[in-house]
């Protein structure tokens, strides 16, 4: 979702400029618990980095074992931060996106199920990679998947430059980040 996030931030920034908003207003943004958002990002990124680059080490094994708990706590912290900032409209949107993703992850062994289209060129490799638990965050969608409609089922394909599969929650999060730029760049008195 990183490509999509960067894209929406760039487009939203351009729209904000065209609307006469001040990009410098972003430096005045007040978000309660902002450090928690960064902490969650660092914990998630570090866990992925360590397990991908140090797979034979003992600490990598511990991360794999305890990652479902790390993942669950991360989502709870994100939801809590969004709630304490409900005075901002974009935080309510972000809350819904986080919650939608958390629901499907929570009911599927703390992993986001992914629909792998059979027509994709690397379908079997992607399926095998996810099916055998090689990804900390994702798993394959099966007949036993709960809340399939909230899983990664939306295919972004041509003309979109990066072939991706995202969830409804991801779309809501993208909208929330776009709203964030619009709201926080308004010319404040």
C-alpha cells in the first residue's frame, strides 16, 4: 500500500496547492499520540526487516513466534490513537480503515488474507509463499477465510503502474490520508 499512499499524498498535495491551501500548515499539525503512530511503524518495519534478512538467527525466530501478538497490539494502538483524535474528521476516516483491516486480520489468525488471481503470472509462486507462512502479515484466501469481503480482494491493474491487491480498509485509509492533507493545509487564521 506504500505506492498508493505516496500517490494519494502527492495528488492531494497538488489539489491542496490548486485550492490555495498552504503546505507549510502541515508543520502546525497537532495529533495527540503521534509518537505512537511512528512507534507502531518502526515495530512493524523492524519485525519484517529482521525476519527477511536474519531468518536463521534466534531473535528472528522469536519475532515469527510472537508476531501475531505484536500485530494485534499494533492495531489496538493505532485504533486508540485515532480515537483520541476524533475531533479531526480525517482521523474518523482513518479509524474506519484501520478497524476494517483489523477485523479481517483478527479473525484470520492475525494475517490479512489475499485473493490471488489464477491468471496472474506468478500465481503459484505467490500462493506457495503465502500458504507456507513465509509472510508475517499476509496469508492466502481460502474457503475458510472469515470476512472475505474485507480481505485484499481489490485488484489494481492496468493502467495502474503497480499491480497490487488491496482491501476496502486500504481504500478507506487512502481516502483518510488524502483528507488529512486537505484538512491540515487549509489556510488557518
